[in-house]
C-alpha cells in the first residue's frame, strides 16, 4: 500500500497541489485523470522524488517515508515513466545501455570494468520477460516514441519496482501498441505484484485497464471511484471538467471550394513516402490516417519541406511551387503543427508569448524592422484565453507548463501565422477532452475561413469526427481515399492494415 496524505506544493505563482490524498495498492492498476494542468504529473513527481519541496506525508505499508530525491524513490521501489520520454533517455546510447543505465551508473562508482556481455544479456532477458521485440544494440535515437517508452518500462522492470507510475504512456502509441502495453501492464500487476498509476486523457482506455480512478481538478482531488458498471465515462469527464460536456466534434456547414493544394507522385529520398497523390480544397478538412509508422508524419514533413522531396509535384492554387525547406514552405502559405512538439514545435526555454509569435514575427514588424510588442502581446493573450492555456502569465517559460498546455501553445503558434494550408500532425496528443474540443473548434473555424486543412492522426474516431475526406496510408503509400460520411472505423482499420 502506498499512501499520500495532505500533499501540497507551490511553484512561483502557481499552487500546483493543495491537500491531496492519494493511494494505490500493489498488484492493482489505478487511474489518474484531470484536465491539462490539473496537477497529475506534479503529484507523480512528488512520488518520484523530483518535486522534493512538497508538504504532507507519504506512507508505504503504514511506514512513513521521506521521498526527497529520485534515488530515495527508487530505494522505496517507486519507478516512473515520464510524459516526455526523451528527457529520460540518452539518445546516442544503445537500447541495452539505456535499459541498464542505473546499474551501469551505480557500478561505475564501485568498479572499474563494466561487463558488457552481462549488461546486454540482462537487457535481453528483460525485453523477453515482457515480450518486447527490440534489438539491444540499436541506438535509442533511431527508435519511435513507442519503442522509447518500452525501453523506459524495461528499465523500471530491471529495477524490480513495486510501484510503477505511467504518465500518459499511451499518448504516442497506436492502437496495436496500446494493446501491447496493456498486456505488459496487466502481466506486471498480476504476476509480479506491481502497483500502477495510469495517467491518460483517453477515458475509454482507463475504463478498460484500471480498477479504480482518482479525478483531479485545479490541483485538488475531486473524488475517488471504483470503475464498475455504475460509473460512466461521461460522468468522469464532467467531474474532471466541472461542467456538462456534450459534443466533442463541432458540427458546422462549410462550403468547400476549388482545389488549393494538389500533390502528384510525391516521394522522398528514403522512400518513407512513395508516389503520394492527394489534394485539399478550400474549406476542406482532409484526414490522413494509418497506423503509427505508415508514413503520415513523413508525408506532413515532406509537404512542409522538412524532409527532402525527390519526386513529384506540388501545386498551390494551380501554381507549381518548389518547397526546399520549412521557411520556404511558410512563405508559400503552409503551416505545420508537428508531432514531436518538444523537438520541433516549440522553444521550451522561451516564454509562451515569444513562442506564440515566433512563426509570424514579420506580421508584428513595421517597415523599420521594429517589433510591435503591444500587438504581439495582445494576440498572445487572446490565444491564451481562446485555447484555455493554464498559466500564471504570458511570460511563463514553456517548460514550466503542463504537457497538454505546451501542446496548446504548439497549435496556437501556427494559428497566428495566417497560412492558407494548415497541416496538423496528431495535434491532440496529450490534450484533455475539453481542450480537444477547443482545438477542433479552431480547426473548423479555419475551414470556415476557406483554409485547406490536413489532419493526420491514427485515432480513427477523431478522423471520422472532424474530416470531410480521408486518405489512408500503409507502408508509405496512400492506399485508399474515402468520403468520411460513407465510411467507418472497421473500414479504416481494414485499409490501414494493408487490406485492399
Ligand atoms: N516546475 C514548475 N514550475 C512552475 N509551474 C509548474 C512546475 N511544474 C508544474 N507547474 C504548474 O503546475 C500545474 C500542474 O501541472 P502538471 O504538469 O502537474 O499538470 P498535468 O495534470 O500533468 O497536466 P497535463 O495533462 O497537461 O500533463 C500547471 O499549472 C503547471 O504549469
Ligand atoms: Mg502531465
């Protein structure tokens, strides 16, 4: 039994947790849910020894423990897989080295030699134990997000932890990878008596794998519930948002105009995408779907000039254009909200305010080159309000915002830029349902303004909810074009998995 009592914590300008009681048991899977910025990650970081300035008490099996460093957390058998997986991995080391990182580091204190065969064998053993197919010699920087996460879970398993905290583990995963993760989580909880905290914004997922749930709002616990037939997903969402929640997908009629973007036979050098044909019309929201790894992100990046195009033709409003790099893409009226926000989408060391204006500085610059700070700030405040970005001020550094709020900034940044064609690559990853609704509203509004929109996602429900037309990708190719009104999840899955 792990128990937290009366936990509070403050950061400059933010009371992140107030008097939180929280508990989990070994061998059980417990859900934690709340809107972006509710305090979920902060609470978990108290348990993992990172937020050491908490007040309140923590008990393990009735014994009070003082978790003031990550090392002490590990000693108590508490392991965490953070929301931003990259921060916990060393990209240029191998899978095996990353899994065994702690014991390598600890050994270095005592010994002069590292037994590499032993290290790799142990890493292999753990990968086998949880049935993950990864080569221990691959460098971590070559892995997908899903694979990186597996590495981190393996690292926790090596440590033989008692409690494993998973902070939005499924956000970067496809359905298939999620099923795989669930298998591992169930196995570890049943057969190895590990107690889990499982954070996710997908309520259906929590209902599938967890036995009980804690709902948080504004740094406090709203309620604890058993997950059984009496509890509905709707209830959970309304408790966490503190309001009624109806339609996730805004319905509105948009007139679709002439072809804005026309792509013929597009390929990149690595053949990550092969001879892609597609078009987007004015006011149209076009979905690009497929499993993780099907080439959606690569297609988005190639269109945006972030991956070099070697074959094919791109026309905007009937004119052939050359996109050599992202900055030329921006000049031609394209905008991309990228998938891996912390690497490509935002500047984490900078303020919200500079992030929101970074992609469109020229708009706020007069003919003498001076930036109009007043207009810039006005726009930033407007977006903070519109997207419900939770922050003490517009000057807050991005890295101090919660994960979902960082994503809102990544989206908001491009809304300022006034492009003609917007490319969204998995924009709702890690975003709570309330904020998702806000993002969908914004996208719909862009469509109403006559913009062309590409919406790439592996979440079929979102694709079906928001798009007009869909391209399904498989192995780098567009394998099927479908009218959203005349298709369903089964059909999307069929073509996504190579059916023809
Ligand atoms: N080190 C810090 N400095 C300043 N503020 C912080 C810090 N860490 C967290 N916060 C603030 O505490 C609040 C809670 O953040 P937290 O990351 O716990 O939210 P969350 O529930 O995990 O949200 P999300 O679903 O977006 O991941 C937010 O307002 C956040 O900006
Ligand atoms: Mg979080």
